[in-house]
């Protein structure tokens, strides 16, 4: 059995819906167990026990969410040198941009020597005003479909051992 670890944080629900969709997609793959953890619940043991990763975060203030940063801060050195070559992908939920959050995840993953196996999925919610930014999000079906497909692709690659 291979394990796909999905670590996420979400303030207004968008990233959580995308992470759930990826979990659904991964769940259809025999031979793969997909684990969905909120960032504060995920630690070095979870990272070490997984064969591949999906990191899902909102972009907040042109950065990954603080809770995701905390996850990486807690896990970075305990697992450094012990997960090299494992595959990963990134999902970013953003109001209008998302690029810098992707860059940050990529830099951390490069430090871990993880292998990117899919282009980052950036989902734009078009929330621009404080009211809309703070409102609960409803991610469009087409975007959820993309996240589901990403989860399925990660799981399939793990099951086949092609990464
Ligand atoms: C404090 C804060 C800062 C934000 N900064 C950015 C930003 O720099 N770039 C961007 O595209 N969206 C930004 N947003 C918008 C969120 O990325 C967007 O609302 C996204 O849907 C949040 O994901 P979530 O629903 O999983 O919390 C920000 C939102 C908050 C609350």
C-alpha cells in the first residue's frame, strides 16, 4: 500500500473544498491510502510515513497561510534527507494571484529534494473586497474537478510506481 498525504489549511473553506476533492480523486485508486490532515495536525511522522504529498494552501498576504508555514517549520529539519525524491504537487486557493504561495511551496519542496510531478493548481476565487474575502467560499465545479483529477493522478502515479 502507498500513502498520499494531503496537508491543508483553509480560513474560509475554499482550500478545504479543493483538498476534499483531491481526496475523493485519490480515493478511487486501489493500492493507495489517501490521508487528509489539517496543517496543525500534521507532523514529521506523517510526512515520513507518506510516499507522496499534496500541499494545499490559501495565498494570504502574498504568502502561504501561516498555519502551512508552521507545518513546514515544524517538519522541515526532522525529515530533511529522509524523503528525497518523493513526488508532490501543490494547490493554492487565491483571491486574485497565488503565484507567490506556489513559489514558496516550491522552494521548501526543493530543499526537501521532493519531485514535482504536476503543475501547481491555482484556483482564483475573485474575492477582492474585505467582505468577499472574509465570506465563506464555494469553489466552482470545474475547479473541484481539476483538484479531483490532480488527486487521482497523484494516486495513480504512486500506485504504478512511475514517479
Ligand atoms: C489576510 C488575507 C490575505 C490575503 N492575501 C491574498 C493575496 O496576497 N493574494 C491573493 O490572491 N489572495 C489573497 N487573499 C484571498 C484568499 O487567498 C482567498 O480568499 C482564498 O479563497 C482563501 O482560501 P480559503 O477559503 O481556503 O481560506 C487573502 C485573504 C486573507 C484573509
